[in-house]
C-alpha cells in the first residue's frame, strides 16, 4: 500500500509564499530600474541629439531658403538692368553704324575729289571731329560691354555660395548617419558633398578654390577611413563640416 506524502505544514506554505513574493518583487524592481534607465537615456539623449544634428539641419534649411529668395530677387533685378543695358548698347551700336557709314562716305568724297580739297577747307575738320566721335563711341561701347560682363559676377558668386550651403546640408546629414552607425549612407553623402565642392571650385576664383581644397582633402580622409576606422572618419568629418560652415558663412 502506497504511502501518502505528508501535507505541507503552515511554515512550509509561508516560506513558499515568501519566496514567490520575493521573486515577484525582484522582477518588479528590475523592470522599474530598466524603465527609469531608459527614461533617463531618452530624456538626456534626445535633446542633445536634437541640438547636435537636427537643429543644424533646420538652420541650414532656413539659410538655404533665404539665399534662394535673395538669389531670385537679385536675378530679377539683374534681368531688368541687363535689359536696360542691352537697349543702351543697341542705341550706341546704331549710332556707331551711322557715324561709321558717314565717315566712309566722307572719306570716299575726299578720295574722289582730291583736286577740290583746297576748296573744302572745313572738310578735314569735320572728318577729324567725326573720327573722334567714332573713337568715343567705340570706347563707350567697350566700357558698356565690360559693365554687362561684370554685372553677372555677383549672381555667380551667390550661386556658388548657395551650392556650398547645399553641400553643408549634405555633410550634416552624413554626420547624422555616422552617429547612427549607418556607414554606407554616411559615406555616400560625404562623397556627394565632396563632388559638389570639386565642381564649385572649378568655376570659382583662385582664392575661393584654394579655400575649398583643404575641405575636399579632409573629406577624402574621412571617406578613406570608412568602414575600418569610423571614429577617425567622424573626427575628419567634423573638421570638414566646420571649415565649410566658415567658408559658406555670411
């Protein structure tokens, strides 16, 4: 006949209940500690990430929009000035053509009537005056053409600055990708920004191109350090970003 197992005593049941309660309280405490830790990480990390990565993107976007507005207004003003200069140029060219034709006619008359030159005492003076007028108009025409050519340079300068702001925004996005350990997207944005700066330098004055050269070199170092040395690449990227921010500044 099988023996019945002894029923647990009150002390055994109390000990079992206490053990279960202790395990339950330890689990609750563990969950609370994890929750508090995550809450602190979010509370402290999100504002820092916003100030370091999101806020520069917003600032660059606002600067980009402002520069695009300025560029559009300047282009409209330049088009109006160019139209006025073209009208003045057409008028001067017309006068130059008329005076050149008159000069040719007078020269033909002088050549054909050389034997009557003594009787045309005033003709040489008129011819000399007309030649002076032609030279004056030609000088004014050359000056006007130079003025028209120079009127386009501020537009080109503003356009290069706009492209530098776009490159700066691309580098800001690369910083964010690199901080999130997305090395592929970070490398792609760095290469895109480098190519943009190379293109800008090709059409820029010598001093401006020289200021962009070290930024391109620094980006080449950052790209070369990926993916083996992301920390070194991040340092190079930060230096390039600061240099470009100074170069594209107001």
